[in-house]
C-alpha cells in the first residue's frame, strides 16, 4: 500500500512540471513580440537614417542592443523551461548544443549578467540624453545597475565557495 502511494505521489509530482508549459509558451510569444519590436526599430532607423545626427544613431543602436539583450534573457529562461520538460537522456530529436544550460548554478550568473547588461545599456542611453534626463532618475538607474552587479559578484563568490567545499 505504501509503495503504491509513493509511486502515485512521485508521478503526480513529476507530472506537475507540465503546469509550466503555458508559461513557457507565453515566453515564446514574448520573444516573438521582442523580435517584431527589434525589426520595427531597425526599419525606422534605416528609413530615418538620413535625418539622424550622431547621438541619434547611437541611441538607435543602443535600443537595438537593448532589445537583443532582452531577447537573450527571455531565451535563457525558455531554455531553462525546456530542461524541465526534456531532461537529459530522453528519447527524441537530438538536443541543440548548449541546451543544457538550465542547471541553476550555471543559469544564475547568465541571468544576472544579462540583467546588468540591460541596465547598463539603459544607463548609457540616459547619459547620451543627459540634458533631458531627470537627475534623480539617473541616480536610481546607477543604483539599480550597481545593485545587479554587486548581487552577481556575490552570487559568483557564493557559488565558488560552495564548489570548493564539495
């Protein structure tokens, strides 16, 4: 009786991972939205290039980089979701190289690096438009960037200390 209960309980727990499927599908839609926005910004940049000044070109490029970094962040999380549904060793088509990034210890630094890069690009955009930016907003952007950088460094240090103990 106990063994049967344990088997049912284990199958229920393993089956519950499929509750994440709608969330992963939503992230795929979000990735498509970011891609559409990227190409919309790119088309606007190409069509309006003749009227752009130097700082305008830099701002457009920074917007494109920012969208690419956001897409990269969403893709990292989608890959982690794929790991939930397709653990290593399952049958089916061969998995892409690098698809095993979802090990949480390896995923955390990549997530923090992506978020810090997005914050840095936003801060750089603010510095280019320094005369129109509220100084309090600029200070908050700097504080947020530093927070992500410090948190990422502390996370890396903790992972290294944990790895040395094992």
